């Protein structure tokens, strides 16, 4: 069974069709493109005509938002359980939050809360800090790493929105691989690693890399930053065609060779309201150490 993030109250997918998804973010509804939606069936036809905004792709690449509701602010907060997140429409179709990651936040929180010992978490490619907020809330010490200064600033705002700014969190604007290499040399280790690497990226000298080419070496490197008493390891991928079993195999060949652990991998997804359907949203691999 797919791992579902099905406990949201402030977010839902209202419908999907023709390469788009209709979503509710708190009090506002938006239409965004989604390459997984290759069907034309509409379950809630009337709702598509009452939206706050829509992201329109450009034929030249990128795109822009069309805002139809003058009450829609530039940013607003939504809740997931006892966590708060700031969302806003960006020029890259995203809103600063991936709701399907809630199943991984819950997993991390449960493991951290049940550890009964100090836990240091390394959140690589940390984006706007969803996993950072979840881990801090559970009582962990977190190092948040992202190459984008703007995303790290957004993560700081999310941490502050939860009143967690005084908790033990470190923010690093850096290339993830270079940072991990330095941490290993310094003998700085972590009980948990969370990573969500992009499908495409640029190295420190501007070189282009794809996740398929780099993922094995990346996971192998990160297995070496784990402490001698690790708690968990999570890797997420949105790369099309990278099946969960690929993540399983990579984790077994890298982390599993260093530690005694249970490895599992699965698709993650979100339910589509008032329908029997689920929208797949990528793959996640997890290690739980024994």
C-alpha cells in the first residue's frame, strides 16, 4: 500500500484532470500543473470555475500565476496537526510546501519522540523546512542545509511561525555534498538523515547533474555521516521513473552494508477528495536502525 498523507485539514486535492490538480490551501483554491495527471475525468466540475488563482505554464519555459480572488494574500499560514507553515504562490508553480511529505514528518516525529535520547538530524536539500519544523517539534537538534539563501530564509520563518526559533537549529546555505564531506572530516555525525534531492541540479562549478547519475554516490556518502547509534534515514525522490524499489536497492547496498537496519520503500501520495482515487507524488525510502 502507498504511504498516504491523509490527515490534512487545511489542505486537500479537490479534483484532478487534464494535467492539472485543483487544490485547497486553507481558505483559497488553486489550480496547478501536475505531470502525473494524464486522465481527463473530472469528479467535481463546478469547483474548477471558482478558484483563487491558477498557475499558467509558458511555452518558453516557466510560467506565472493568474490571481482571480482579490482577497488572496501574497502569503498565508496553514496547519498540519500542531505544525504551522507559510505558503505563497511562487514563480516556479510551487507554494513552498509539499503536503505529501506529511507522512514522512509523522514518521520522523514518532521515531524521535520514542528514542529517549538526544537526536541530531541532518536535513539535506531542506527547502522551506517542513521536515526541520517536524523534527524540532519532536525534540531533535536539527541542521538544515540548502543551496538557496531564499529557501533557508523561508525555513527560518516557518520555524519562527511555530515558536521554535530558540530550539537547537542550525541553518547552512551550501552545496549539500560539500557540506557532508566537511562534516565527515570534522567528525560531526548525526543520528538521522533526511534528504530530498532535486531531479536536476548544478554543482559548485555550475556543472549540471541528474539524480539518476548521482544518487548512489550521494546516499553512500551520507551513510558515512551517521553516528554509531543511528535512528533513521529518509530519502525522497520526485524523479519520474525512479521506482521505490530502486531506492530500496540503493539503501540496502549503502546504508544497509554499514548498519543493521530495516529498509522499506514505497510511493507516497495524497487522496483526491470525494473520490476513490489517489494522486501519486513520488517515492520514499526509509531505514530504521535495529
